[in-house]
C-alpha cells in the first residue's frame, strides 16, 4: 500500500505542497494561513492516514524528539529496568527511545554514539565503558546533550546520575563482619577501572580496615565479563579451599551473584552456614531464592527518571551553565544469605525490622 505523501494531500485539497508542510509542522499561523484552511489540511491528513517522515522532519527542524540510551550490558536486569523507566518517562514527554548495548566494549560504544548522532537523536543517556574522557570532551565542545548514568569519569564536567557505591559496599561488608564472618572474598567484574567497581572495592577495603581486619588482596578477584559463569566457577574452586577457605562472599553485581549461587548449590555448599553471600544490586530472584539473598538495592526508577529529566532540560536549555551531579542513596536489605547465627552457626536466624 502506497504511503500518503504531502503531495497527495495538496492535490486532494488543490493547495500547494508548501502550504500543507507549513500546517503539519505547526507553522500555519506564522505563515498567515487561514484557520479554516489549516483545519481542512489536518482533517485530510488524518483521513488519508498521513505519517510524517521523521528523518526528513528532523533535518528540517533540527530535532527528532528521540533520545538514545546506551547501556553496558543489555542482559543485566539492572540496566533492563533502567531502560524501561527511561522509555516510560521519555514517552510521557513525547520522546521516542533508541536502546543500545555496548557489551562493555569501548570501540562499540563510540560507534553507537556516532550512529545515534547520525540519526539526529536529540541527546543520549550513557552507562559508559570508556577509560578516558576523549569522546565526552568532544561532545562537551560541540554542546551535544548527554547524561552519564551508573558510571562516571573523573575530572569530566558532565551530567551524571548514580548512587553511593562506597556507602553501600561499606555497609554490606560491615554487616558480614558483625555477623562473625572474617574471610570475606570480593568478586568484581571486568573491565578494570570502572568508577562503580573502584568505589565498591574501596568501601569493602575500608570496612575491613576500620573493623580491625587485614585486607588480603588474594581474596579480591576479577570475574571476566565475557564468561561470568565459567569465571566464577574457576575463582570459587580456589577460594573455597585452603589456604583461602573463605566464609563469605561480596559480589559487585547481580549477574556475579547468580553465578555464585549456582556454583555453591552445585557443590552442596550451604548458604549462609558454610559461606555467606551479599550482592550489590537487588533483583526479584533474590527475594524468592532459597535462601533469600542479602543485597544492596539501587533506586533504579529514580536513576532512569532523573536521567531523562536532566537530559530533556539540557536539550531545551533549561539546566543553566553548570552540569547536574546526582548521587542517590542505596538501601541495604538484610535477608537470609548473610543472617546472624549463634556461635555454632546453626539455625537460630535473627530477623529484625529491616529484614525481608
């Protein structure tokens, strides 16, 4: 079926194509077109089911009413929830969303940024994998609107929405220490150097030091993003045996935690009797698993909504000169995977008002 064009509407009404274009682009009054003529054009466009060419419209008006979202890992439920919220808030503001995943690849991320800009996307929300500020310094110079989420780059003046990673990791580690766990392994994720991972590791280290425990760098391991399940299995096979023989695990994201649960269950290692588990990131699975998983919950909906609002204000020139930096608090949720035990570490869970 042939798509209705501006020319089809113009011929039907015996008016010029330019007149139809002015009316459909909201410039009828500005061009002095009579109200009755505008009404006829709009009615005929509706009758013929006219759909504007958004790319051509964007070229004419310099805007597309579309924003982009680039996340690091589309399979991670944390990013999936953010994407959903970004889509909802963007839609409320009459903006469409293009959603992409960089797969923790710096070059792919740069290609995605260039692709979105070529498609005249008005601005981008990004969970960046970049190690330096080069690409974003260029965007700053060109005054192109963007907002960083989850991860940030030091010394880069940029809009940013994230959480207090340090405080969340500190509280999670201290909770384990207070529950009598002392050989606490930390599982972080590649690529190295991401701000979120640095901040969470520092919270872990400081909690150990401030509670009189030595930081053993051999208990801190990096899990490969390329194959999380296999990497976790290889690391834990070593950490559960002497000389390490950890009694607790703190993982920096939910994908690592799920892989840990799978491995420990497969080895008949009881959580938390043999090894306690705490996750940075909370997902629905952790509320229903056995045992339920203690986790640091991030305010996902707030992150997504605030990122969209800051970006749209930037697009419309409403943010002023300064960049918006938002650090949201996290919530530590106590569940059974790191519960308080008696000296024999058997039974007798202590459940308090902050426990689900």
